[in-house]
């Protein structure tokens, strides 16, 4: 997506807003956004004074100057107005975590913008800052923010006391799922869990090489071919797993972890998704990697996990496959996948109408997409 006029330094762009680095002349907007008591309904005591706003903006400017990362101005794409402040930063010099934050003007609350921004920021964090975990702290009585945290893919792993109020009520503490490359020697140990996930994705109608009802033995045979490529160094297996829930942790609703039926699985680092990068196909494709079998747990649909996994896998390609310049994928139409990939920076580069036949009368287009590893425009 392109930035609105006047915002050439866009950092993160969503359908309705652009996040850009802060500027010294943002002070008036910063004060306006951070001193409106209507937006502090759950924590009025934490609302800063105008003088404190000046100090906090200076800190945000320093963060961006030091690491090109931090809290940023949220600019409405239609009006070019600053309507909020949001971003990721290493809170209290903790380089192992990136705190997710957003604050919107009161008249923009309830429109889904917090969710839209948070989903984009979490995906950016796992792609570009894999050494840190995206985290969030939420007041347990703030049900809207709790929903936003879960809706952008975060999992409640425990509680924390705010450093601003160490004697206050513990806050719900969330972490993003992890994406990692599975070493070839470890791949076999995940075989059973991968087959189980793949079968469930098939039965849910996912486009990963099979139709609903496909036999687990057929899925296992397809997986074995992929694992042969992993062991031969021709492919990378990436997995998405839940963060580990702290022992005895209680969610905001009085139950463990995130307060849903998957808490016990989350405590064990449940497999939530996977994908393969097929690479090293030889001349003239040495610079190309192809995305294969991208899938996420059907029971966690709508939680931003697909975007997290895809973004993190692009980051993996950038770091683990330094000779690769171009990424490619194919998909069957009819499932809305084109829009999903396009929002993540991919471009449709080819389409064969009725190129796939799933049944006697069920024909689908065979679609090809691509993107540069560095995110630059295709030429």
C-alpha cells in the first residue's frame, strides 16, 4: 500500500492508516492525544501531564534515532491527520522484548483501528526483529484491549506488575508466538504433530495440496518428500508455536493463560502453523525460493497467525538464505488467498484460468505470486 501524500517516510502501513517515525513538531498532537481523560477510563492515574508528554516525545525521538524503532505517529490515510500513537519498543532497556502500544483519539475508538494497527505491528516485529519477543501488558478490566491483544495473535502467558505502579494490580502479560527453523535432525520428531495439523487443515478446506477427507497416510507420504528435501539441504521447515505459559498462571477470566480452551496446549508450546522454503533448485533459479504448504491451525483462525507466520518466514528467508533475492508461491483461487498475500507485499504475476480441477465440475484458477526479499518493487 502507498503512503498518503506528505508521508514518504512511512514505517508500517495498513488499510486505513500509516505509522511514521515521530518528529519534534508532533508535540501538539502528542499532548492532545495523551491528555484526553476519555481515553484513560481504565487507568486515569497514568495520564501524563503536558510537561510529561514533552519528555515522553523526546524519549520516542531518541529511540528512533538510536535504533529506527519505537512508538510512532498514526496518520489517517484519508485526511493525513495524526489520530494516534502506536508502535513497538524495547521497554526499560529490555532488548529481549518489544512492547506493543497504541493510543487512539477518542472519536476513533470502537472502529477496529486498534486491532488493525496491532495486527500489522506484531507481524512487522516477528519479521524484522526475531531476536525479541513482541509483548503487551493489559489491565484485566480492559476487555476491549484484551480482545485486541488476542486478536492480533498474542497469548497470555501470565501476569506482571507495571514498573510505573509496582504495588498496583497485576496486569495480563501477553507474548507473540515463536517462528523458528527446524534443524534437519529434529524434523522427524515433529512428524506426528505436522501430519495431525496438515490433516486438520485439509478437512477445514485449506489449500495445501489435498481436499477434505484426504487420508493421513497420503499426507504423511507428502510430508516425507518435503522432509527428504530438508535433510538434503534443499528446503527449510519453519514452524509457528505458542509461547510457554508460566506454571500456575491465571488469565484475566480466572483461568489459565489466554483464558481459552487451548491453554494446556499453549503451555507445551503447541504447534500452530508451518511452511517450507524450497530453495537451491539450481540454474537459473539459484536466486529464488518458493513458499510451500503454508498452513495454520484451523482452531485459531482469525487470530492473525497466518500473517505472523508469513511475515516471520520472509524474515527467515532474508537471514537464512542470503543468496535468495526473489520469493514465489502458487495458490488456488476461491479462498481469498490473493488478498491475504497482497496485503503482505506479494504481487500476482500470473494466472491460468481453470488451471486446477478439484472435481468433475470444480475448476479453479492457478495463480502465481512473487515478492522481493527486501520488500522493494518488482521490476
